[in-house]
C-alpha cells in the first residue's frame, strides 16, 4: 500500500519556521516618554534587510514548509551555504 505522508515535512533542527523567525528580526522598542517635558517618541515603522539561510522542504503531497536562520557560518570555507536576503517592513497600526 502506497501512502502519502501526512503532515508537514520536518525542518532541519537548526532552523525556525519562517513564521516564527520574522517577528524575532524586529526590534521591540518601547515608547520613550518624558512626562515633565510632555513629549513622547514612538517608532511607527521599521525596515530590516538581512541575510538568511533557508531550509525549504516539500512533502510527497506537495506541502511546502519554509524555515530560516541568520547565517550560521562567518568564516570563509570551501563550501558556503547560499544566503538569501529578507527585507521586512513593519508599520505600527493604532488599535
């Protein structure tokens, strides 16, 4: 009996699912408030452009799972992984 595997394919354990990695790339900067001066500084947008290594897995059923990690290797070697670039722009929306 030939069965198609159920569920998403497994990522390399060094990689995070891309949906978990991207929020970690954004800084968490609180508002800067000076009550005495009556001023507040608030970040309203942030753009991050960074290299990443990707792990792309496809199940027999065609389900694609993307994983990513910042570059693991910083030394020149004879065999370097391919680095991809991710540009992420986050804009604050008021609730």
